[in-house]
C-alpha cells in the first residue's frame, strides 16, 4: 500500500464501487489525495512533460492548444524547447511558455514516462483491480494541463468501454458537465439543439465540481465537457474494456507485429495471369511467424495473441504501454542489492518444450526454461531487497556467475528490478 495515500484501502474501494454503482454512476470523492500527494504528483507531471518533450514528437499522443487552436508542427518544435525546468512550478512554467495566453495540453500514455508516478498510481489502484479484475484492454494515463476555459475537444463521447478515474491536482478547480447518451440524443434530435452547443445543452447536464485532491469518476458512454477558469492539472486514469470487435482488431494488429520483416519500398506490377500467385513468394519468404505461432489455425492464433496481451498487462499492473528501456545496460555485481517493485510482477509462460516467455513490465523476453531462473523470479516477486549473490545461488552450480548476472541485468534494463544504491557496494 502506498503510504502517502492511506485513502485507497480495500475498504475505501468497496465504498467507491458502492457509490459508483459498480462503475456505472459518476461521483466525486472529496479529499481523496492529501496535500503532500497532490504536490508530489503535480511535480511528477512536470517532470513527465519534460521527459516527453525530449522525444520531440507527437507519438503516443501529445496535443497543445493556445486560445483553443491546435499548435502546428513548427510551433510544437518551439514548445519542445521550453520544457519545465527542475524545481520550476506549474505557474512559473506556464507564464514563461504561454505569457498572457490561455493554453491546454492533452498528453496520452503518460504511464510510460514517469516510473514513480506510475507506480504510485498502480499501488493505489491495485485493491480495486483485485476486486474487479484488470481491464481487458488495459489502463492508460491521459493528463490535462492548462488554464483553458473548456476542454478543447468540446462536448464529446469517448469510445465504448472507456471509463475514467480523474485525480485532480489543481491548483485551480474544475467542473464537469455530463449528459447520458440517451438524453443527449433526444436533445440533439427531438429537441433540435445543435450538437456541441454548450450554452443550450448546459441546463440539462449533470454538474460535478471538484478541487485539488478530489477524485472524480466518470463511467463509459457519457457525453461530457470540462470547464475551468484557473490553471490546473488533471491526471486521468482510463480503464479500457472495449467492444469485442475492437478487441479482435487489436489482436489482429498484434499478430501482424509478429511478422518480423524489415520495411522495403518495392512497388511492382504483376503481369502474370490471375491464377498465378508466385509473385507473393518473395513477400511470404520474408514474413514468418515466430515458432510458437506457426502451425496454428485462426482460433488458436487469436487465443495465443490474447494470452500474450493478458500476460503483458498482468506484468505491468494493467498498464497497456510498457516503459521505455533504460538508456544503457548496467553490469551488476554479486555484491549488488536489487529489488522488484510491487505491484508489478515478473511472470513466465511456457511457450514450447524447453522455452519460456518472461513478461517484464509489459515486455516479452524469450529464453530457455530453467528452474533456477524461475526460482530467482519467485524470490524477486516477493518485493523484498535481494543480494545478487544469493540469487545466483539459486541457479545450477555448474553455471558461471556471468550467466545469472546477465539475466539480472536484462531484468534491470527493462525496469523489472532496480538497484539499491544504499546497500550495494
């Protein structure tokens, strides 16, 4: 349990499920985060934004608006150069980058870019997921930053199966206006109100006001818009339980990614008659599924893809996006102390006789199956500090130490474990 967030106990989540009518009713929980947690989360978001800006790309989802207008590519290049500085407050950074101008930032996949923030939230959500299970399509952060009047997207409805837990980090307050789908349809058809006409639709909305430290839950299927007149940050945690069709499409995309093939720029005509398929030979020769996937029928392929998805999510506390690996590999020594972070777990699955997949923070590593490696992972998954030399003692005595140290280094590279500097020496 995260000591900074005593609110999120097993009993607290029982109350959450009761008040939200098991994730079907919007509700505000006052004071869910204490002042220390709010301050630490707010600072983490600024650090996350600085990390995100170093990539200098919109990949994973990053949109910036000024006065309601989406910034162009050239304007985004200037934005990347003006990241929050260490120790800089939200107010100071905003005035430096957007002097006298209202702005809004929407950043997706935030769980990928700040390890401590992601772990803190994962620890808070763990008791909830123990009760209801992990969302079938995973969990994702979307972060809203700015002093805009209303959400730049306007009144909108998110995809089916997407509900949100909004941790409000302030400093300013926010008001959400919600319309259930049936009411919104009646208002914009039978009553003739133009879609997204906020002044006309506002009298029919359910209104939820929340301040720094409050938690707001919004179920899937609602039309909504946020309104604020002060600077604030909202850390929103989306639980994805999409339609069966959407899940099937995701699994097909996963299978396509298994066809490991370097890109080419071949654009050719096929002059052969329609019954001749030999032009496909060159394409098929370079596209082969991994051995585990070969020889399976369609149903088996989708089941295996789903199995991989579930193991990946389970190893990453439900987050659908793994963290990027460390910038460099570190050579660990027998005298080093290491520890795995709960609630993450390093889990294994036998793929073929003598082979196994090791899932580390949503990444899949494949290697030979050995009882000693399994024993190391079981020890690490206790979440306690471990001396590397003791972990190496769980391996076959005939193995050289460098084999076990390489295994630990690989887990470290993918953020499965971290090195305890105060104990290592």
